[in-house]
């Protein structure tokens, strides 16, 4: 905050386009998701007791390998990068697919720093599902609500973590116990492992239900080398791509509806006020795409600009996705307010995502520090 | 209908005296409620501005408030005003204005007492903003009409005994000229009411399917082909709700937001503070605007600000509840219950923040979308040219849909 | 900030309409201003060395009595109220009339609390012009940058006050020296009295130029009983009405232009995106009218809700006037960007007014205290 | 025009060698600048993608940057690129595309060297967004055209030797079909250039009055009646400016805003902080969007994002400079000087904040209003129906104006 603070330097932008490999990956994911989880199937699942589409997740991980993209080949992954992960996130966001992808992303980023290669490989292969036990709204830089009791036979975990992302079907929980250490806890399936109680919360976002987890003397293995802040930042960066995909879907659905729907003898798409609104939304989405791509690029290349890139992408992506979902419902009129139309699936996802891994407000505050614009 | 037994200048004192006399004769604590209400109707103390014999005394419109207050104070039974909001607010004035004498006598007493709940069968899946484009058909068959079609957004249909219906009686006429207006018996064969689940999980409104429903011609309101004008009169009555009494500061969606702010200092951030204050200022501005509109209407200048007030309240409800979710943080990610069910008619302020966020999305759609209302302001207030349209003089059946 | 803070009580709204007397007053002011200061005359004056229309001011004060409306008859005024003052402000804002009305309002509010009845009566009659020497951006609650040296023969003033409103032609300056005391300084005409140096600033708002005033041992009479905060608050409340008038004018001019201007074979007024923008502006203006009227009503009746009412009116009015002026210029297209079109007169006034007597940001901060919504 | 002395695959190395050889022969420090520039043109190193004989070597478009850099490094004289931005950016490609061989030789050399500055005479007071509605008439008289009308927003006209002009040659044809395109001698009798004062006080642009101006027919570009197509080509070249090289973070109007913030902690408030951070994020998003667009164009995918980038930058310039005034407080109420004068061509970032606030109002008007650009996005990108218009097939003279 000196009187002659320099303008921040400009990191290299890098490649913001999609590679052919990425487009192929996108096509594979889209084809599978459109076949197995079209919106009416996704909607119908929300009224069941199985909110996660475990079969779709199995096929995504085992046929396409979406969980191992950012994991090096020698550690059991596909040896691609967070760029490709971000493309998958776009497609899953576009479909509000009820699979534990985001949680897996954060867990993978966390495990990559540790020596837990066996677990990492199992997660990458889709054989195991891991979730990171932090509150869903937690942006980088917030405290951890559990304690470790060192006992003779091993470490026992005590405490409650509420609103955990993608823990509904996780069979292993990674619990940050300091900035660099995590406790690995076997969670079992269907409810909980030893000393672990999971309760699936009734969640605003019906396609990504949150879990309250209580550890009451749960046996844990403490593992070092985990960079919790970095993993959450990777999560925020990838989330921005999910938001991009969601926003694109909302725009596309709305354009299609307005072209088809006639009122007063004209297609709604011919009304200039609606045209301009969609044009503004399209402009906002081009920006969300650029920021999400840049964040993914920084994550992939280990750029020192990742904290800025992730904060920009998250702050911008949250608002664009919410705008797209709210505009989409509004422009669909009454039908968009009904349960049997998909608009609410996107609205609920977008409204919840705007709080996930740090709100836009939080990310702007983070940014203020990073780019020397203090309060 | 004219009345002969009404004093020409019935004043507030006269009415107060009549209420007092009525209460002396009908003790609310001992009279059976429906009996009490029927007697009140008969005494002309139901809606005092209605004609004598139809629940009123031909008094001035503004005198009703004091009468209602006096009955309420005496512990008189209510006529289910929230459940019968369509009947009392929209069906009754339309029946009075367009009905025959026998129609008045047939429907108004049980409507006012709340024995019969009414609903409104106007909107259709293909006719929302463009109501005149509706497709439900009514075909004449002797002394009856045979009705087929689908209506939607029908509140209270699952409680209703009667419905007011607009249907197309001449598809070869231009859209506004081929409509007629009916009263349909909701218990008639072929009327099927289905709850319409909405994004909150609940089914607050209904779809109504009409399959070969037979309506006697004496249940038609207004002339054949006059349905658009009758429906406009009904809808006009929808928008008179604003005004009357001081609106409380922090009423509406800003209330729970401000309360949450005061109760949770640990959630305060500068960015959220700024947004909340902006919404507070806008809400106070909207409140004063509504107050001023009420004063204008009371002064006999029925200004067009109503559309602006509705646009603004819809936006503020949405933005306040959305900000409230941000303020709630993790709690904002939870939802009480998406199970399909019929909601109570209740105060929105008592519902969960996430429920309100979802429910308020409809505020800018129901009762005229914000986009349509901007057209109204632009064209009727500012005098800007109307949107180009090619559907006014073409036979309805030839229009693109 | 207790856990069970009550909802604020609701003060009585009072009459927000215009009385017949107010409408008559409006008509008189408008007729005079339209005749003597149409926009091209106002514009031409900005290129001269006489930025204030002293002749118009003379007629406004002496023929209509605009300076004495809030002054009781027994103290030399018209015995009306701040409501009528606010109506005059609307009309002068609509015309961006270059007269020292706003400064006179604040000076009058200040003098009303003192025993300076001779000066008050002279100001009310338009025989003298007084300005309050505080910086133009000063909202209620900021410090005073002058000092008083008590000397044998009297008090001498020392210090510099920059950016004073309506001091260009003032012949007496009222300088707050504490929350309740003012120094009355003879300023002379054309430049300065004894120990007073005035420099007219090149100002963003060409029709209300600001003055930097330096006191270097200026003889002053110290007067008690002045409520500086109250006077500034009255100023902010009346300013909101000026902003209302300006916004109404911008809307009316824009509507007229769009109806007349054709592009692509249609009147611009027939394009829905422009129609909706004007509709939104109209809605905002109805709100500015309600808040300005309420603030004037509270000022007139001495309502304890005046601080809230003034802050709401000022915060809202600033933004609406600026929106109206910016939209007006934009919708006039290229012609609106030229010097020879009036749009810039309103834009510059509105942009400056948004800082005058406290910005919207400042007024919201004040409000946060008043309505128990602390940061 | 085809060239015979250009190697079929002239590469970057070949060009570098040619530049080196040229510089060896023409020492920039001793050669007279205009002489140097003429020789550079003759050597085909002016715009290397132009044909041989017209300042180029028929090389690939992307190779120019390195050539310019090599000349700049050697201290070679410039060809007044900022003053002749219209000539180099818009007139030259149009002359090349639509001109005859003799027109090429007549105009391109002195254009490129900067000896002759060019201006563009398209917009009129009555034809802004709707350029095809222009009214300036050109009437044939033997081998000449007699031109009458008024043009506006003509930058550089007071410096210009030549102007590119669109005029109406057939008022009875529909608007787009009655136009022709000319090169007008700005020193010809009847051409009057007047500075057009703008809201900043300065006269940056001009009005140009054309009164019985005679233009020889050999100064026509393209066929009679083909003026709209030629003008579209000219305007297409206006929008290619984006891309190339990394845009610096905090470039544009957010730069001085952020600098002011860092330098004046005493002016910080939470509300202003939030607004500034939002604008910072939006600016960074816009920067990355422009970067991505540049990458797309470089990859041969000339996406339509350009309109969106322009809309966004206009808004951000306006909002950032407005917020900067709030941050400046009392200083934000001052203005440097409204005196009418001709401004220098200079960096906006160095001007006063209030000046920028005013100047940036034009960003959403000049070069396509934001409203028109939203139409472009809606119709050309999203494929939504075009606005209804009734002016396309009617004789121009019969249109409402």
C-alpha cells in the first residue's frame, strides 16, 4: 500500500482454447451422460433414496477414466491435467449429473501431495470414492473443526464436520487436521465405518446433497504432505468450469424455448428486450469461459498465478451461473416454475454453487490481498 | 338491480349503528358461524357498497373497512377470506357487473359466506402473457356448451365449488373476439383437478383438465363473444390490492434479511453489508412509493405506478432472499423438505429462507410478468409505440402457436 | 445488535402528494425559468466569466420569493416550509438553472437556528446572498478546517475551505467553527472582503461552479445556536428534490427524442430494449419522487425521522439522477455527446450531485447506524 | 495485380534478410525521413502482405509484426500511424480490394508514407446506427459527380488530404442499393471542415459540409450502386484491431482506479472497496476474454466475441472512471479546462479522471452502439430473429426520417 505501488505484473496467459484431445474427451462424457442421465432421469432420482447415480459414476470412472485425469500415469492415473478435468466438469455441470466428481477432484488434489499412492490409484481408477471432510462453503483459509486423540493403538478422530460435499457414497474420508496433515478415515459404505456417523442433509441442490459427518473416536491414519489450501483452490478452479457448463446449458435451453414459444403472434425470441438480455448473458458466458480456462491452465501448469486465477474464475463464475439459471427460469415463464421442467435443477445447483468452496464475496476478499487492493 | 330501501346518503354512523343493532340480535359467541354469516349477508352488512339484497346497502366503497373492523372486534366469524380470495376479489365483482339478477342471487350469497370457494380458469399452458390466445374450446349444444381444454396455475381449484372460465367459442374469429365467459361447476363430470408441483416441492397451484364438460348456457356471464371484455374486468380487480394503511418499514423480504443481519454479527462482511444496505434503501423507497400510490388513489388519481410497484417488489423479494442465503452461508445450502404436498395458506415470512428464495422466483411471473409490465409502463405511461404484432385481426385458428 | 433486536418502528408517512399551492409555485418557477434560462442560454453562459445568472436569481427571489419560503413570516419570510422549497428545487434541477439556490437553502437552515434575524431576512428577501463555507462533498459528520483567533478588536478567521457551493456571488459567508457555532464573514462582492480570497474553480458541473475560499485574518462575528449537521441534512433532503427534477427532465427529453428519431425505418421509441430501459427509469423516478417527498415532508414537520428520510432520499436520488443522465446521453447517441446538445449539462450536474453533501456510499453508512444495521 | 518477383514462399528469414539489406543501404540516422519511407515502400517492406509494387511482397499477413519491430529497433522513421489510423486501417485495404490499378498507384504510396492523411466520411446527423439511411447526394454530371450533404464524427478531417465517402447516387432505389463510394479531395472547393465540440470541451471530431463538391468519376471505388458493399468492407477492417500480444493486467480504466486506491488509503470505504473489486474482477475477465479471442483468431477461428468485448470495455471504462470520481471525492468535482480546442492524439490514461469519465461516455456509441452490438450478438451469434423493419425494399426517398 505504498504511495508508489507498481501495477501488478502480467503472467503469461497460456493457451485458453480447447485442444482436440479435450474436445474428444468432452464428446465422450457428453454422449455417456446424455444417454444415461438425461434431465428427466436426474429429476426422477431426486425423489428417491439414492441421490447419487453410482452406476453413471462407475461408467465415467471406469470407461472414460474421469477420476484419474490429473493423476500421473506412474501413480495409476491417465497423466492428463487439470485442464482435462475442467472439461469434464463443464459437461457434468451442463447435465447437473449427480456424481461425486467435485469431491473427487478436491480429494485427488489433496492426495497428490501425500505418499498415499495406493489410495490415490484406487480413487483414480474409480475403485474407491474419497471425500474431503470440510464444510461445503469453506474457501481457502478457514479453520478445521476436528481434533485428534493420540491413543496407544492409533489415532482417534473426534468432532463434527457439517455439509460435506460428495460424501454420500464416499468410502473413505480425508479430514484435514492441520494445514498440511490429513486424517484418512475408513467410512465404510451405507452409513458409516467404525466411529463415523453420516447423515445426508436435505439440500437446496437436490443433485448434490450434502452430508453431516460425526467422528466419535473414529480410527484414523494421519498423513503428512497434504496442501489443504491448494486442494481447495483446485476445487474452486474446477468448480468454475462446472458453472460455465451449467450457464451454457441454461442459455441454450432458453434460446431454444424462446424460438419455439409464440405469444401475441410472434416467437418470444423476436422481442428485443429478451434478445438483449440473452446477448448480455452470452457475453457474460464468454467471460466465464475465458476465466475458467485460465484457472484450469494455471492449475495444470502449476502457475504461481493460480490463486488469482482461481479467485477470479470463482468470483465471476458464481455470478454468471446464477444469472444464467435465474434468467432461464424467468424467461421460461410459468413452465419454468414447475417441478416437471428442468430449470429448477440448474437454479438450485447454481444458487448452491455460489456458496460452494467460498462465495464470490469471499473470493473478492482473497483477491484484495493478492493484488494489493486492501480494504 | 336498484335498491329502494337504502337511504341516499348512508354514512359511517348509520353503518356503525346497523352493525351494533345486528350484533345485539346475533351474538357471535352463541350463533352458529354459517348462520351468522348468512344473516350478516341478509342484513346488507357483508359488502356494504353492494346493492341491497345482494349483501350490501349501496353505501360508499370506503366504508367497508370500519364495518369489518367492528365485526372483527366483536369476535364475529370470518368468511374464509384467504381461501376465497379469488371469489371475493375477482369473481364477485364480475358477477355483479355482468351477471343477470338470477345469477346474482344464485352465486353471491354462498360466495360471500365462504360456503362456496371459487377459482379462476384463465391461463393455459399455451396462453400465459398472451391470455387471448387460449385454446380451450366451448361448443354449443342446445342449451349447453361442451367444453374441452386444459387450464393451469389455478389456485384453490382443489377447494373450489365454482370456477370462472374463459373459453373459445369461435375459433374463426380474431383471437380477442372469439371468447366467452362461463361459470363452471367444479363438481361437474369431466372436470379433473391435479396438483401442479412447483420448484419448492409443493403443489400450491393446479392444472384443471376439462373433458366434455357440459355447462348450461345460463352459466354464461356476458354475451357470447364478449369473453375478453369480461375477463379484463376480472383482471382489473386483481390489481386493486395495493394501498390502504401505512406499510411497515422493513416489511417484505428485507425483514428477515435485516433480522438475520442483526442476529449474526459473525457473518458480517463489508461486501454483504453494502449489498444489504442497498436493498434496504431500495425497499424503503419502494415502500414510500407504494404509500404515495395509495395516497394518489385515495385522492382519486388512480396513477399507473402499480405496475412499477409490482416489478420492484418482485425484484426485491428475489434479491433479498438470495442475499439472505449468502448471509446464512452453510445454512443457506440446506432445504427443509422437497416432498410433494399441499401447502398451507400462510405467511411467507415464516418460511425457510431457501424456500422463499425459490418461491419468490414466481413473483416476476405470476399476475403479469415483469417484462409485460415494462411494456405496460412504456406504452401506457410513457406513450411509446406498441410492439409490432400480427395476431390481432387474423382468425385465431390461423395463428402460429 | 442484540440477538432479539426489534424491527424498527414505522414513523407516520404523512402527505407525499403535491398540494395545489405547491403546483402553483412550481408553475411560477417553471414559467420564469423557461423564459429566462432555457438550456441554450444556460449553456452559452458556461463559456462566459459570469457563471451565475444573477438576474434570474434576483427575479426568483424578489418576484417569487424562493429564498424565503422556509422562513417564518415574522422573521421576514413567506412562512411556507421545506416542502415548497423542495418543489422549487425540482424545477431548478429540471433546468440546471445557474442560481445559488442550494447554497441559500443550507445557509437559511443554518441561520434559522441563530438570532441573526436581520441577515436572515435579507437573505430571505434576496437582498443578500449567503453561502455556507464547507466543502461541497461534506455530508453530515465531518470536521471543519478553519480556526478562530480571538484578538482584541474582534475575532479573526484563519484557514482554507475548498470547493464551497454557491459562493461565487455570495456576499456573506457562514463558516462553521464548531457543531453549533458559525463565523459570519463579510465576503464583499467580486472577489472578496477583508482577509477573504475567493477563487472560482473549474468545475465538472459547469452550471454550479465551486469556490475555494481562503481566510487570512478575516474579521468574523461568532454566532451561536447554529445546528450545522441539521442544516447539511436539510441541504441533502432538498438536493434529492433537485435530483428528482433533473431525472424527470432527462427522461422527458429522451422520450421525446426517441419518438422523433427514426433508424431502420422505425422510430427508436418502438424498439423494445429501449422501451424497457425507459420503463425501468420511470420506475426508479417514481421511487425518487416518493423518497424526496418524504424527506421534504419530514424536514417541514420537524419529524425525528428526518435523518433516515434524508439519507434514503439522498442515497437513492443520487443514483437515479445519474442513471437518468447517463441513459439520456447514451440513448441520444452521437448528438448527445456534442457540446451543443443539453445532455451534458445534466450529466455533469448529476455526476457532481452524486458527491454533493455526501455520496450515496456515505449516506448508506450513516443509515447503517440509524437503523441498527452495523457493519 | 499480380507480382512476378516475389518468391512463392517468402518466410520470416527472407524478410529479415531483406530488412537488414535495406537498412544497410538506407541508414535511418542519415536518410531524410520521407525519403526513407518512400524507399521502404518501394522495397516492398511497407506492408509485406500487399502485392509487389504496392509496398508489399505478397507475404503472409502475420509476418508484418517482425518487420515493423526490426525497423523500429533500427530507429527508422514512423509513418504517422496514429494520425493516419483511418488511412492505414480502413482506406488502404478498401482501395486495394476495390480500386483499379491506377487508383492503387495514385493513392497507396503517399497514404502509407503518411504524406497524405485520410479521413472517413460515412456518418451523418440523420444516419448513425442506420448508416444505409444516409442522405448526402452525388449527382452525375458528365465525367464528374456533384456532391451535397453533411457528414459528422469525422476524425482527422482537419488533417486529411483525402476522404473516403459514401453518398447516395440513386434516391429512388431501396436504401442499401442506391449508394456509391468515392474518394474525395479534402482540398476541393465546397469542402468545409468544422471542429465539432464535444462534452469534454474539445473538438476531437469534425463536421464536414459538402456543397457542390465535384468529384471526378475516376475517384469512384467499386461500381455505381455498390457503395454499401464497399463500405461494409471498410467497416469490417475497423473491427480487426483486437488481439496480438498479451494485454497487461490492469490495463484500461481500472488502472488509474486501482492506482488511486493504492495511493489514497484515507479514501477507502467498504462500499467503494466492494465496487472496485467487482470492477477489477470484471476487467480481468474481459482481458482474458480478449486474449482468448485473439488466440481463436490466430488459430483461424474468427469468433464473434469481438462485439461482446467492445460492449464490455465500454461499460468498464464508464464504470471505472465514474467510481474513480467517487474515490477522488472533492477532487472529483473539478475539471481541468472546458475551453474549446483541438486535442492531441494521446494516451487516455494520462488525462484527468473527470475528462475520462466524460470521454468514455462515447465508448458505447462510437464504432457501433452497445445496443446495436447486442442486436448483432443476438441475431448473428445466437440466431434469434432480426428486428422487424420496413425499410429494406422501399425506395429510400419514401422512408420516414
